[in-house]
């Protein structure tokens, strides 16, 4: 399974993070597939730079962002993940509707 998560860099007490896509089995600072942006908590206010098109591509491929990454992206682009959640809700509604129709036809047929 793919994850969009933070990868720590920098020296002691001066962290700097990359936002990367990687397999969830990899170590925190291990191999990754693509760098999507960065997060610098030291600057005041903190700096976040994310390639939103790349994030969309990876989310469509099944990558799940961690809670922290999700919050950082939402701060930069409000309601960024809303469209993906709405798509999931519509899929669930459609599946429920089909199931009810199947059950109705089975009850009417007997």
C-alpha cells in the first residue's frame, strides 16, 4: 500500500521534512517513489510547498496521506480532499441502491 508521508532531514533540533510517496513498509527516511513537496517548521510562519497535481495523481493511484500530511495540504489548499471523499460517498450510495434493488426483486420474485 502506498503512503504520502513526511521524510525527516536536517540536523539535530533543526528538522526539515520532505513530503514523499512511498510504500508503507519502507523506513521513515528510506526509499521513496516521488518527492511531492516540502515542509519547514522552523520558519515563522512555517513553510509548506506541495505539488497538488502530483498529489492528485498519487491519490487516484491509491496512495493514502498520513494525518499530518493531510493537515498540511489542507492548510495550503482548503477542501483539497473533499472531492475524493465525495467520490467515495457516491460509490457507496450507488452500491447501496443496487443492493436494495436486488433485494426488492428477490422478494417480489418469490
